[in-house]
């Protein structure tokens, strides 16, 4: 017994001693390597100096690039003075080459379905549960009518589908009531009932959405104004915070430029922190001038200066930004009304996000009480490809949707597409 313990202890001692030896050997090797490095530095001190010089050169070159980029923009001060100081006009001396901006994925695509795919769902798996009497009729005759239970079961699935797709509760209920009447008076092929029922649903949704299809063709409208020598065309953008107003303005400036139309941007959001810098950034990117004042300045005076600048430089369009505001903030609504009085915009566009759900309807309705909205741009459709609130807008508000924002790139904006909305909500056959 004791002999076995002795052997185990001896083995343990050997293991620990081996580890100690290995660690000592490693230390010796590391020490030798460090000694060699020190010797090399002593023999060739210039190599270390050269490395340090190269690093300094890299830092200096990077700083030079940054200073060159910042010096590309030249500020021209106007003679007009405000109570808060001078107004500034950002004039782009060397705009970026916009012909190569963001054209890899959306170039030559003018449909939203070309860029954002509707969900690939066969009629969104709407199951039609028929009563026994209806099934028997289907066996005996080719065409059948649905009874109340059949219709209720089917429309209950459609109701859930619409609500999940951000169609408002009121619009959904109105649609279901109307469809109940239509389906009760219709006949269907017993062998193709699923497709025929979904066709009826789709056509009814198209009928609602096509009410919005009478919206203004912005490019055509501007060109007509130009031919009548009514320039600059003034476009005012409004809406709540965070909907992508400023980015949308830059997208439209880029679109106008692609269509041979000149424009400038009015940084009339003098309220939100960093709003002016954001406007200047986007203007530089798309290569258009931007007119700005100091923070806290009167937004209407910024718009006034932008219009004067456009007239003096013979620009076609003035794109007027505004501070994001909620419809409940009366002071900001009054400020917006003043911008309208001063600038007299030709078109007022509301920018709302497709992810806002039923709240979007309330926002548009409240804004429209105080300022007449001519058209709507729905943004962030790439974040929420359902877009059911377009159906609610058409049914409850009646203001046309003009564009759909489908991404962050400057060409990620396309004309309104009822087809895409319908296929997103109820699927494809």
C-alpha cells in the first residue's frame, strides 16, 4: 500500500518538475529573443527611426485629406441680416459625382416590386371552410353561392389578414361589411372557388387604392411649370419627427437632377439639434446648394431666402424642409402655417413612415385640418413590406400617395404602386 503511494508521489513530483523546467526554458527563449532585438536596434538605430517617420507621414497625410475635404465647401454670406445673425448659403464648389451615387441596385428600376419583393405567400394561406350543405351543392352543380356561415368564416380570416398588415380597424370593418354584401350575391365555380374568392378580394382592394392613383406626377408638374415660366416651383415637406423627411428631400433632389432639373434645399428646420448639418450633408452628397440660417431663426425667413436664391440663380425647384412636429403641438402648427403664407408652396407633401400603423391616419387627418396636403410619401417600406396603411389612407383620408421610400440610398424612391400593396397584403395567386 505504502509502495503504491510512494510511486504516485514520485510521478507527481516528476510532472511538476517537468512543468517547471518547460517554463524556465520558455523564459530563457523569450529573454534571448528580446536581447537579439535590442542588439539589432543598437546596431541599426536608423530602422526604428524610419518606422516612426513612416507612421508620422501616414498621420499627416490623413489629416491633409480631411482638411482638403472640408475646404471643398465654400460659404457665401448674403447681405440679408436677421435678428439672430447673418444667413448662410452653402454653395457647393465641387459636388460629388452623383452619376455614380447609389445606382448599383436600383438603376433603371421604376417599380417598387423591382426592388422590394412582396412576401412570397400563396394567398397568405387563407383557408375556406365550407359548410356541409355548400359542399354537397358543389358536387351536384358547377356554380354555387355561399351561405352566411361560409362567408363569415372566410371574411374572418381576411379581417385578421388586413389587421396584421397594418390596415386600420375602421377601414377593415368597412371593407368586411362591403365584401359580405358582394359575396352573398355572387356565384363561384366549385372547383376554383379559392382563386375566385381571392380575386374578388383583390379587385375590391384595387378599387380602394386606385382612388389614390390620381396623384400629381411631380416631374411632369414641374416641367409644365417651367414651360409656363412659373419658376421656381416650391415644394414644402412636413410630417412628424423620425419619418425620414430630410433624406426624402435629398432623394427628390437627386431624382430632379437625373431628370435635368435644378434645385436647392431650404434648411428650414431650425428647431431640431443637428438638423441643419444633416441637410448640408445630404445637399453636398447629391450636389445641390442649401440655404441655411442659425438655429432658432424664423423658418419662414429661411424659405424666403431660398426662394430668392433660386430666382437669382434661375433654379427650377426649391425643396423646403421643416421641423418635425406632432399634430398636437399647436405652436409648431402655427409656425408651419406661417411658412405656407410666406413661401406660398406649389405642392405640400406629407412624409410618413409605413411602420406607423393606424397612428399615421390620425397624423395625416390632423395636419390636413390646418394645412392642405397635396400628396403623401410613404417611407421605410423596406422595413415593413406590408404597407396596409396605404389602404387606410385611400379609404379614410383620400389624399393621393405619390412616392414610396424603399431604402436609404438616394435613388431608393419609386412611384406609388397599388399592385405591390395588394400583393403584399393578400399574397399572390
